[in-house]
C-alpha cells in the first residue's frame, strides 16, 4: 500500500535554530501534502497544505515565515521550523491523500516527528 | 471552512459493553468521514471510514453511521475489549476537492476489565 516516510522521528534543537522535517511518498506521487501539528492530549490541527510546484496554503493563524513548506517534487515535501522556540515543541505529522482502505479514498500518514526545543 | 465537533472527550466503559462516539460537521459538502485510533506518539490508524453515499458501514465489532441531513456521524464499538483503549478521532473532508482532512477533538476511551 501507499507509504509516506517521515524523518526525523525525533529531534531536539536549541532555541533559535531551524529544523527541517521531510516527508517522502515512497510508492506513489503525492501532488498534495497536508501538515499537522499535535500538542499533548490535543487533536491534529492542520497547519498548511503543500502542492507540488506551487506555494503552500496556510491555515489561519499559522505563520508562513516561521513554518516554511516546500514541495519541490512529486515525492518530497518539507516543513522547516525556523527560529524555533520552546512553544514550537510538538508532534508534527504529514499526510497525503492517496490509496486508502476504500477504493482509493483515504489518507496516508507519515510516522510523525517529535520536536523538542530547549 | 469545515469544523468538526466530537463528543465525549472521555469515555469509560466496562469490558464487553458498547461504546459510542459522536461527531458533527459543519460543511454540507463534506463527503468522506474516516475514524482513526491513535496511540501515544504514533500516527493515526484508520479503523473505518464512510462516504456520503452510504448511511452505515460495519466491520466486525466496529460500525459507523452517517446522517447527512443532520450532519452527524457516529462510531459504535460493540463487545469492547481492554485493547480498544486508545484515543479515537473522527474527521471529515471534501475528498474530491483538495481533500483537507479536518479532525474532531478526540475521545479518550478506557475499557475496564
């Protein structure tokens, strides 16, 4: 089935530095990738939608200059958290609409990245 | 945009009892409604989904019902087992129009032996 590989799975960085998270679709072409953030004991909140070859679309309240999204190819989307601060510590996860359980519907999720900013 | 409300936030049942989690959505154009189970620090795992052209779907102990008129859908788990204990999320999307998947707030289900 469809697989989205997400790296790194865990990262600890110092406050003020930048961190890049990658999501690769391994056996299908992902023209769209959704990026979510999940704080402890909360839901998955959609941050932005990346589309191959065009600018990302950000949800209301998400700083586009802080969370840089690039979708340079049909198999790779990246999220860069710039000038990270402790409040950016969270679980980040990507998802691509792709082959799923119901005749092509469904979403394939990456395994998530636990970001800790110290 | 779409807004999904999920209730209850926590649910505790005895092993063998049934559990019901309810969600409402705001965008009548939504046509795909998946349910996910998520363990701590892991990706959401699809347990069942339903499209808008179907009113009910069942898979062994799990069933989902959809009421398009009222814009709500529910997850039913029968004969609950301790291993069903997890956080469950409902979600909704307009799958054939870009497909943003919007999640409910989540329900922490605890099944007591």
